[in-house]
């Protein structure tokens, strides 16, 4: 990983002169890429960082850190994952091309789907394959086609898939996605240990759950989103859990004439829906001039019984603080540990802008996380996601 912020040798030497307790306290405040960089500039710091106690304590602390990853490319050779966490004030670059090039044919068109822990999942458009990269072990695995057959980039809906990393330091993971097969919602699951897929037909929700007693151990995968109704699968996280349950929440908050855009929106629609876990963000925009728009309202909704329930709106003063004109906008959403996080990435005249909002469900408070600018002008963005679990 490369940092966009310079860490000089003089800084490291000065740090080594401090008492060991203070050194550890300072290191605990750094993001993982900065820790890795520190190991290379000083033997003293390397000995602290590689100690068993420090690694254990740092990993416990960083396990819940939230990362936003943006994948940019002109070609496979210069493709980069840009990572940012609110623990730091700078972007980090992960040159995944060094790992992907030996196994991906030249000229292949890759898209970044999702991440979990040390794993990053890509889809190839020409070969129509899934490729999993383990950043910790520096391994690359081609996943065999699912029971639905080979799939290109356009076949994957990010709100309908989930990557679940195995124990840290292992090469084990599970990949889930939901789709229709013969007009029925079906869960497809890949297990890396056996290198096999299985498919499980979902069952109807006789009890009309989840209600307000929400099951935090479930994974929620989107299947269909229509103007007034959605189809979502509630899936247990265990390998041998019960069959997934079909949820059909209705939505009454959309105008009759509104076009529905999910995950990605261009200038032909004023509403963007972003699904993640059992929540949904709605970004409502207005025309400025021709193909240019500006968003004016951001809402968060959640599954509640048989309907989508409005949770909160981003305060107008926060919206006014960060909104900019755009011609293209995309987003991702994550709900974890009582916090709903919404990421918006927009483009205007070749310039990319990233916005991060968080909503505390317990306190009922919105927070804007400032994100520094990064040099992505003129690059193609081929995937964004939120993730956790990066460890030493």
C-alpha cells in the first residue's frame, strides 16, 4: 500500500527517541498502510510493530475500522484501488495490478465488486469470471462459474451479493449472491475450502418478518426493486442455516412518474436508490442545466415488517455544505454496529468527488466525514464499496 502523505525518515528517527509506551500510543492512532510503511524505515519501529502483543492489540482496535475503496483504471496495468478510512486524513493506493496481471489476460476489462477483510472480489467482462484477491497472503483465486453459468460485469448487482472473509491470515472465504431462477428467488453460495457452489431456493415469509426485532445475524440480499415493491432475501450467516426467507417490503415514498435508478445514475433520472444490508438510501436531485444535476435531499429507509420505513434525512445544512453539480453519480451503503454509512461518488467534467455521511441510529445524529481529494481525474471508476477487517 502507498500513502498519499509523505512519512520521512527524519520523522521516524524522531519517533524512535520517544519512550516505548508513547511510541505504541502513537502507532495505535495510525491506519494500517501507515503502520506497514513505518516497518520499512526503522528497525526500532519494526521490532515494536512485529511484536505479538502489539499486533494483537492493534488488530483488535482496527477490526471495526470502516474503509471505503474506489477502483480506478485506464487499463489493467495501471489499475489502482484507492482506500480511505476515517482513522486517517489521506488516501492510500493498493496496486492490485501487480497481483492480477499474472492471471488476467492482457486487455481484460475488470470491475471491482466488493471486499471483506483481506479479500477483494473482481469480475472480468471478457472471460466472465470472478477473481478473489487476498491482500494479506498475496494470493489470487479464480472462482468457477456459478450454477447460472459464466457472468459478465453487467450481470452482477452489488446490492445482491455478499463476501464473507474467513479467519484472518487464512485463504478461506464465502461468497453469496441472490438472483431469480425460473422466476423464483434463489441463493447461490460459493465456499472456497471446497471450491464448490450450492443453490438454495428461498421460502416465503409466513410471519412477515423482520419487524422491529431485527436479526443482526442475517445477511440481506436484494433481488428485485420495482416502483413500489422490493424483493429481498434474509440469509443466515452460517453455512448450514435454514433456507433464505423472501421479504417483499412495499414502498410508498416514490412519485408516480419517478424513474428508478439503483446504485448508479446518469442525467436521465432525478432519483438514485442505494441498497445495503436491510437499509436503503434515496438521493433526490434536481436539474441545474441540461445534463447537469445537483442533489438536494438524502434519505435513509429501513425494512420494517412489510414496508420500507423512513428513518431520517440528512440535515439540509450538511447537504448544502457538500453538494456539487454532477453528470454521473453512484453510491454504496453499509449498516453495522448501529451506524448507517452512505458513500456517494459523483463526476462532473472529468472530476470525481467522494462524500461520506454516517447516521447513528441510537443517537439519531448525522455526521459528515471529510474526505481529502485524490487524483482520479480522467480515470474510469469501476467499483466502490465499504469494508472492514483489514489487519496486520
